[in-house]
C-alpha cells in the first residue's frame, strides 16, 4: 500500500511510472501492489532490507521478468517488456550489482555486444573504429575514464563499473538503474561515483538506484522509496527525513538490540598467524600478514573485497599453500598440516559461498552435515559411516538453529538462502570448534535470521571459541567484534579496538592503497 | 525427529514418501523411455513390413526361454561389470572411456598369466583376477595421473590410450611373443588356460550354464554399494562430484580423489573380461570385443550409477542383444538393436533431467510453504 | 607469444633442417618425400575440420564431445549421397548430416537441459549403432558394399600448381641437404592436391574472420565467456548455441565426408578412428584459436600420415620428437619452469633412447603414432591456457 508523504518537486515529466506491480514466486510474495513514480532528470533511490523486493522490481522494470499484475509507463507511454531487449529499446539500462562482463573480451567488445555498429561494405563485420570513437566520446562526456582496448580481466572493480555504465550509455539509455553500485567500492570511489551520478542527471538522464546504504542515499537522491516485505512503505524527500527515521521505516521497528558483548580482559592466544605470505593462481595474495585471535575473542576482518581476504581464509584452512609464515593453533604448528587434519584439530569454517562451498545442493540436507566433519568419531566406525548418527546430528542442527524445513531428506537446493546459512552456522557451532572462521556469515540473509546468527556467534564466543569474521558488512563487524582488523593489498593495515572503531576510521583505512 | 530401532529407521528412510515418490518418478521415466524405444523399434519393423506378433513369437522362442535367460544373464554379467566401472567414474563426473583398453589389457594379461601357470584353482583364479585388476588399474593410472596433475581431459586421454592398447595387444599377441596359433585356426590367441584356471559354472537343468563369475560380480556389486553409499570415501566421492569447492574446503584432496577414482574404475574394468575368460573361452582372442566402454557408460547412465539400476540396465542390454538374432531371421537387420539401445539412452537422459527439474521444483515449493508464508524468505530479492 | 612472420619463417626453416637431418640420420628418405607431404595434407584435413568444429562449439560455451559421432554420421551420409550423386554432393551430404546431428546435440543440451558431456557421449554411441544399421539397409544391398563399407566412390578432382612438378622434381633429385628436401616437400604440397583439401584450408581464415570480425562471431564469443551478460543485452545464448552447435556438427560432418571422397574412396566402419577426439585435442594445443587448431592438426596429421608409411619414418619421428622435447626441456629449465621441464624430459629421454638403442619399431606399433603423439603433446602442453570461461556449464536463464 503506497503511502506517499511528499511527491518530488520541480519536474512535471515522469520518466518511469510503475503502478500496482505484483509478483509472486512459489511461497514468496516479492512485490505486492507496488507503485513508484520517478520524475525525469532526478535521482530516485529505492531502499530496503534484503528480501524487501527491490531487485525483483528492478528486474521487472528491466524486462528480465514479467509482473503478475500491474502496469508500467515510460515517458508517459505504457510499455510491456518480454525481454531485456525491449527495455533497452525504450531507453532503460541496468547496471547489475554483480557485473555482467566477459573477462576474456575487451572493454569495447563488452560494451558493443548486442548493439554493434556495422560496416556497410563488408557483410556482417563490425565497425570497431566507430565503436571506439563513440565509447571515447561517452567516456569523456561523462568523465568515465576507460581504455576501450583493455581486457576486462586486467581491470579493477572501479574501472569495471565504469565499463558497465558506459555499456548502458552506449545504448542511449535515458533511465539508468543501478543495483547496489557502491557495494564493492572503496569509500573514495563511492563518493566519486555518487558525484558522477549527479552529473548524469544534469545531462537529463534519470537514475534509479538501489541501496541499503542510507547515508549515501540521503546524500545524493532527490526522492527515496522505502520498501519492506514486498510493499512500498513510503516515498520521501531526503530533505524532510532523518537517517534514523529512514532506518526504522526500512526495518519496520527500532533496530533490534544488537547483542552486547562482555568486552575487555585479556584472552589467551588461540590462533596465531605469523608473517603469512601466499599467492593464488588468479593473482590474489596475502603478504606478511600477522594476526592473533584469542580464546573467546571475536576479530573482525574489514576491507574491500579482493584484498586478500579469500586468500587468508584459504591459507588458514590449508587449501592455499603458504610461501612463508606460520600458523599456530594453541601452540601447535599447523603450517604443514593438511586441511582435513586442521579441521580435526578444531578449526571450523563458515564458507562465503554457501551454495558452492557450504552444502551439497543436489543431495539430501542431512548429507551436508558431514561436510568438514568426516573426522567426527560419532559419524564413523572405521572407514564406514554411521548414517543414523549423522541424521540425528542433522536433525539436532535443524531444530537448534531454527532451520525451517519439513524434513532433513529434502535436498539442500530446496532451502532458501537464509535457511541454508542457518544450517551451516548451526552445523559448525554444534561441533564446538576451537576457532571458527566465518566468511560473510549473514550475506543475503534476512534480518531475522541475521540476528539469530549473530546471537549464536556471540554465544559461541562466550563459551571460549575464537571467532574470525570476514565481512563486507561494517555494521556486522562493529556490532560483534572485539577488535577489527582492516585488510588492504594482502596485509593488515590497521587494527581497531571495539571502542575506537568508527565507520570513518575504518573506511579510510580500507582505502589506504587498496586494490 | 527421533529414530527408533535401526530397522525402523531403515524402513522410514527407504520407504519414506519422499523416497518412494522419487523412485516411482524414476521408474516412470525409465518406463517412458522404454516405450519410446519400443515405438522406434515398431516404426522400423513397420518399415520392413514385419508384424509385431511375429516379433513377439520369435522373441519368446529365442530369448525368453531357459537357455535364452542363461545366455542373457551371462552376457549381462560382463555388461554389469562394465557399467559399474563407468559408474565409479561418473559419480565424480569423470568419463572413463578407457574401459575398453583397460579391460582388454587386463583380460589379456590374465589370460597370458593363466595360460603360463598351472597352480591349484584356489590360487590360480584369484591370481588371474588380481592380475587383470592390477594391469587394468595401472593402465588407468596413466590417464588418472594426466588428469590429476596436468589437467588433461580424461575423455581425450583414455581414447588415445584405447587406441594405444589395441596396438600393444596386437603386438604382444603375435605368435612370436605371447600368441599361439593352433592348428586349423586362423586366429592367434593366447595359450589355453588349464583346468585349474577355469571357474566352475552354475548348471541350471534344462537351461544351461551360468558363469561362475556371476556370483563374484554380485559380490562386487554389493561391495560397490557399500563403499559408495556407506563409507567415508564414498561420501567424499559424492561430495567431490556434487560440489568440488565444498569438498576441497572440508579436507578432501581433489587430486587424490581423481587418482583413486580413475584407478578404481580401471581396476573394475579389469574384471569385465573375466566372466568370459574364466567361464567359456579360456583364452584371449578376437572374441573379446571393443566398444564395451560405450555399453558400460550407457548402462551407468540408465542405472543412475546405482548397482541395482546398473544390473537392471545390463539385463536389459543383454536381452536386447539376444533379440538381435531372431530379428535377423525375420529379415530385420540385427543392427537395429543398436538403434534401439541408443534410443533408450537418449530418452532416459532426457527423462531423468525432466524428473530432476520436476522434483526440484516440488521440493522448493514444499520447503517454501513449510516456512512461515507471511515472511518472504531471505533469498536476494 | 604472438607468432610473427619472422618467427614463422624461423620455425619453418628450423623444422626443415630438423626433418632433413633426421631423414639422413635415421635413413628414412621418405620423411621428406613429396609422398609424405601430400599424405600429410590428406590426414590433416579431417582432424582440422573436426578441430574447427570443436572450436565453433566451445567458443560458444558448449563442450562438444560428440564430434566423433558427428564425423561418423557425416562420413556415412557423405558416402550415401556420393554413391549416387558424385563427390561434390557427397561433401554437401556430409555437411548436412553432421549439421543435423549437431542440431540434435543442441536440442538435447539446450531444450532438455542435459549435461553437455553426457549428450556428447550418447551421440557417439548412437552414431556407431546408427551407421551400422543404416549401412545394413543401404550399402549391403549394393554391389561392392556390405554392412561395414560402402561401394567405391568417385573422388574429388585434384589440382596442381602449374610447372611445380617439372621444376621441383629434379631439384628433389639432386640430394642436396635441406634444399632438396624443401623441394620435395613443396612439390608434395603443390601437386595433385584435392580441391577438398584446398576448401578445408580456406575454412581456417574464414572461421577466424567470422569469429573475430563479425557481429555473429562476437555474439558467439560472448556466449562462451559470459552467457548471462549476453542474455542481459538481448543476445540469447540459447539461439547462439543452437546455431554454433549446428555449425560445429556441419564442420565435423564435412570432415567425415572428406574421409570418404578424398582421403579414401569409400566409407568403411571405424574409418574415423578417433579423429574427432584428436580434433578436440587440437583445441587445447591451439589455445582455442583457429590458427592454433591448424597447427595442432598439421602436427597430428603428420604423425598420422607417417604411421601409414615406412617404419623407418616412424623411427625418424622418434628422433625428431625426442630432440624437440629435450631441447624444449633445456629452454624451460633456463626459464625456471622446472616442473614442465621434467615432463618434457620424462618423455624425451626414453624416446631418444629407444631410437638409439631399440630395434626397429614393430609394425603393430607404428599405427599408434598419432595417438601417442596426441597424448604426449597434451601431457606437456603449457598451463597458461585460455578456454572460454563458460564452457561445459549448462546455461539456465534463472527466473528468481
């Protein structure tokens, strides 16, 4: 139910109007009677928690999906899209949160794909010179610096995003949809982007932007639509609202009391990483990294993705071989031990990609109980498995972690992301590890499940488990950690105590020489 | 969800509604595939003007009799073993097309060793089995090593190795080396294996003799099931095939898995020629066909890598081939059977995919409905 | 490492010197004969066409293991059509036959969502059975035919560069090292070459041009690298893959047809003999480029041709192969890539030892030369390969 408080001022022309959009998936109402009016030449933000329905709405606007009910108008004319091509034809361009770029092709090839300028003479051949010229022109006009002949695989995140923007501008987009554009950027790059967005609007383009970074949204938008649970809560003007109010609208209540930590006191070191250096085939690396995690301590690892966090996790697990350095667990040197042995010795891991690394998607849920826990004496009798025991353990995890499934025989793929994550967290905590590495433990998980997971992590720490949380969610790190270490370029560049940690300080540390 | 006695638990698990539903879906898939294949056969027969009743008569006369069944069971033992060998690799998305070369090298080595020694049966036969498995496994190890350490696709490497094996065997089989040319025969074979190297057959009165090795094959099948479903190694195998990253992070060494799996597949392939060698021919010669790799792969696909499925698939394949000769007598070329077999595999493969998608969608719906319907679940919207 | 013209020149010269010396040392004059050169062309083309077929499929993200089956069907349909309508029709027949199987592969993997590798395997099996059956109802009823071979077929016309024979033959007879060898080789490549061969070689630059320069080519490559990106821009991976797999089958079918009207003059069961898979190997060797596929095909075609000639030539091959491997091992050690070097030595040294001390290669083993070469090349191939990123993954347009 739309509850428009104030309509954006000044422009009379409406670039995009979505009316009564409803879309359901099996068991989920993604959008319920959503109405949004976007004025031409403005920046209009859509905010909401994970699961609020923002992405679905944008997919509908982009033609990737069709609504069950409702209508759309672009520039005053009613439209229906059967595919993204239709939306592109009408001037809508989307920049996805996870870039859709072909690594082994050049910037030029990626940009012109599907809209190639052709040479009139030789049949079927592309006019690359014309394309390069056009790209350069756009690049200069909107201050989006790129080299058309560079290969995508050689470009960093910021450059790739510029390529994505040029991609939509190349097609003559008048309405740009940006899905969480600052998610992977450093604080500096993010503010650059935001000013570029304002620049785009001054040229007459309309920008729709999805985010849950309320401060950015307030800083750059002309209007904000708040969504929650598939519905529009309100559409407001930034000048007339406070961030706190916005947050309340987003979440639906005062943000729940975050679990308070009994901080302070010294803790005996549990996991010591000394001078770790390692390189992965793809180029990612860690370089002389030192860190200690004490018993019962929660250490957060902050940093822009791609600065060595993945390599750090893999090195601790033993999947990535060290070039130099030592890993010591409770005094024992693990540096040359195999992964299976390290898990047996008490290291647990919540992997960052739950679908590929945390569960066996096409197998019954209970089988995933054994992942990483084959060494558990309850699960085995010599080389054989004790199926009944495994099933009992899986059932216990399901019950304790509030995983909502009708049975443990259902395949893991059938579960929602949140339930999969709850299962994984529950499985790891049930084993009572000495050290737990949690990589993005609540990514893509709804607020309720997130709070549950946070609570369980804190409880585990109270019991003496040393926890290392690698996360892109600064709020998560700040709520839970005793200390926050900031990674950049494969090293730890700063460590903050919980009391000293502020978003500003951490943010600026992250940008120090970050990739 | 508490479990009572193990038997209760077993029954609950095997006969749970979900499991039964899944099994019946798969059975329906196979039935539909067979229907498709029979339709194809029917069309071809119609083109030849053969009446279906004539076919049924002839099939009944030749295939569905006592001796017919014995021949079918005997042939299916060979196919069953080939299917298991393929299935071992399939569980990890490894395609061991080298079963052909591996099995022939294995049975050749066993024949040579068996023909050269005259140990008592209790030693002779296990020795021959061992030799077959070792040689075949070692040959598979080449492809295994290339795949594990150099990333060479096992599809290409095993096919190359098959061709190389053919050359090596023909080299070794010449009369100057291990071959023997008996008077009156124009085919070179290995030396005849003495009595002690012949596995006694199971005599079925009025029907014929079933290979003794069939019993061993059943035991191998049971072992296969135990290892893949009930052992830690079996779990690691499943995990590596289903989610290689997850397996890696939980301590499974992928290279080790590839090596063990392909070598095991090879060792199993080594047994493929033994039913015939120990049971009827007693020497290696041209009667050992190539092309068994494809049969094994087909059967593994149809049987979904499960020993019971593979066994049923092997029986089906052997039955179809038994029907080839009578069809020939009716004027329909017996090669039509290969077309029928191909149709079965094609149809099965499509059907299984359909079944997979249906059951996945069903499960998702069930899971989503179970969770509180008011709150949209946490998947990124 | 881009291959410049100068580098090409050096490679060719080096190869010539190597071949010439090996021919003398191993007493294998046939190694540098015109006959072998001509045979090399004939053996290269099927592999080349299979390789190009594989390239078309894999560039769009589809693993095409069914190439062998497509070649088999192409060889059959080529023979069947060629029986009644001549060799040019045979080529067309092979192309169409292969294309149809390629289309079938597309239907299985795209419409039914079956795993690509399994689809390929099923097609290979089905092909073997199908041609046997089809032969039994066609060739078996013709004179000279049976269930495993067709009657004799008319071959494609041969062409020669004018004056090549009269000029080069005498030079070849002078017995001057390198020069005479070069003359013989060129003579073999320039005289009595089938038009089919020329056609096939022309398909290489054509493939390159389409893939690199045209819109369709870009669409294909994009679908192979990131089908989701292509889809989001209105380029349907489904449509592109349907097309590319059909093209892939057409190339393979053409290769099969070539076997029956150029490389030989009839269809025979087992003729394809694994060349579809060797074609796949050229993709790896050639790093998924048309030029690389050509290079790989020449290499494998050369060893294939060798295996049908004198045993002495095969021994010369041992000498050449062993020398190249050991030499490259030395270069790799210099470049500090020790692991790769060890592999090269592991193959190179035994091969050289065999040449030096072993008795002549037994005739049964001569035939394995191309397969062994392929295996060795794959084993020592460099690691920095760039296959298209989305290969082998079934693309599903997700609704959620």
